[in-house]
C-alpha cells in the first residue's frame, strides 16, 4: 500500500511531466548555452538532448559531435580550470550514463581520453576519442547543473 506522501509525490511527478522523454536540442547556440560547451562551426554528427524541461535544477545536457583533431583546442579553450585531459581509466560521467539514443555510443570510441570539471553549480564531463576518420575526433559530453 502506498503511503499518502508517496502517492502525492507520484502525482506531482506525473503532473509536472517528469515522465516525458528527454528533449532534443538542434539549435547550436542553445546547445552551447545549455551544455556550457563551445562547439566549433565545423562540427558534424551533432546531437544533443536535455532533461532540463522536466528535471528541475539538477538538469543534465548530453550529446556528441565530430570535429577535426586540430579544432579540439577550440573546445578546450573555453573549459574552466586547467583544461586537463587524461587517459580514460575505465570510468567517467559520460560512460556511467546509459542513454537510450542511437547516437549515444561512447563505448565505441577508440583511444579514449576523459576530462571532467566541477565548478560551483555545474559539472562538465567530456569523453574524447577516435571513431571515424583518422583526422577527426568524437566528443561526448554529459554536463549537469547542481
């Protein structure tokens, strides 16, 4: 039997729309604003979704894009802190999230590197690796407000 508080909480979730699927974002400026990431104009295979419409202040924005290797520095230049990229050690906030999107396949990357920044109020998490052309990299991100 559900407790009255559990029933009220479940009703609030249903009314608030928390059971909706994630929202796709296609506008580059909006992606960059929500994800707090710079995406070079040359990016292709760009995908982004957010939970922001229905998860409240702890919203996540996640996605992927391909860029020429030479433009990775443009992405990193706007990151907070020391912009340190480390070899992937088997765990990141990107790979820890299983997202049911056909384009969300960070496990398929080769030569993975990870970068994670936590700032007051948000976290930025990147997984970078080879996926297609030898002259390009794929960047996956899972960024969230706290």
